[in-house]
C-alpha cells in the first residue's frame, strides 16, 4: 500500500488501569485510532509481567502465542507512545493489533 493510502496512528488510550503490584501478571489493553477512522486494540505487556504470568504454577498450557501483543519496557505513557509510533513508522502496527469492528 502506498504511504499516502496507509492508515496512520492518530491516537491511542489505555483501556485498563495500571497497578503497582510487582507480582501482577495480567496484560493491559489499549485502543488505537487510525487516520482512516478505524479502531484497533492490542495487548501490551512488560517483560516483568510476562515473566510473572509464565511463572505461575497453575498456568496451562505453560506458554502462549498472541499476535496482537506488544512488549514495552514499562507501562509509561512516553514509552508506550514511542513504541507505537515506531511500529507505525515500520508499517507493523496494523499487524500488531486487532480490529475492533
């Protein structure tokens, strides 16, 4: 798709609250809005929370594959924004998210 026609990142928002518990293992969902009016969502994980999740004794199966998962250093608005913009510039943000339609 040409650069002019490709939907571009316009804005995003956190859909979940971020807790401060070091032992939390759940992901945070985000909604992403694009220049063509479409909305998509993705899961964001920090390495620590992903580690916490996979370290749970009762996890079954003991692994996962999630196409729409983005890993960020920490749940910091600036970090998330930088990662999303970088993915958008590399034309990978659509693939790293799922349609809300």
